[in-house]
C-alpha cells in the first residue's frame, strides 16, 4: 500500500467514524476480485519467532481476533507510550480468550528472543496472550505494509527507525477491521470499543 492509497483509506475511515459506525465494523482491507468473486485481501502468510522461541504464524490466531503493533525495545520516543496503551488493551481483554496481541520488533538485530522475553516480563504479561516477535528484517518491514503501518530506517531519528505507532485490529478471516493512533489514549478508548463491537458480531453469529 503506497502513501496515496493509505491517505484515501484513512479518509474513508474517518468519514465512517464521523457518520456513526452502524451495527458492524467495516472491512478496511483492500477489495479484490478472484474468479469473478469479490472479497478482501487477507494478511499475508508470515513466520516469526516470539519471546518463548515459539513459531508464530496465521494459524496461531485461528478463530481469534488479534491486535497488532510495531515497536523496538530501545525506542526512546513513541514506543513507551505505545506499550502503555497496548498494555491497557491487554488488561481490558485479559480474560477474553478470543483476543490476542501481536507486537513486531522493527529492530531484529538487537531485539533477540531473549531481549523480547525480558521486555515481556517487565510488562508482566502472559506469552499465551501477547506475542512479541522477531524474524527476518525484510519480512518484518514488508508485513507492516499489510497492517497499514509505516516503518522506515532513518539515521536522522533516534535509534535509526521511524514508525507510525498505529494499532490495528484483525478479524478471524485475516481482514483489517479497525485501527487507531496508539499514542493517543482517546483513540485507543474508541479502538477498545471497536474490539468489543467485533466480539459482539461473533456472538451474534
């Protein structure tokens, strides 16, 4: 997704929020047509390793909704705030088995499995609920695009990485259903309500 496509996606989502969200969250993933059938792009296949050295793939989230962000442990700017808001989401849905969290490092050279394990332990979160993953750098940067996140190497910023801090909600079909600015508590409040709304949709099925 290029910057122009992302701009129009954000504009459409803001209009949807401003006009009232109706009874169901929209599917924000890119519309596609395959063999004459209209559908939506799914998150690409992936393979990463989490803080417990477990392989994390789309199958890890089968029948679950999951919340995604991108960070790095040495980030001195937005990441502490982003982690605080992700922890708030974690606590809100701690007993909800259908919700998981997935945080990708964008600095795999320094963020080893051991370092991610320490990071998770310091946050006092369960590895069954919240996965912190590392892996191939190219794969991590490319999957960020699937999640509407902007991730760049930039030697002019602290620690050499620039990223958007966006938090994204993915449904059980691998479709994007909501997102927010993970450094804005008011947006995160709304995002939590979006998660609750999606869970209600599944209960109604």
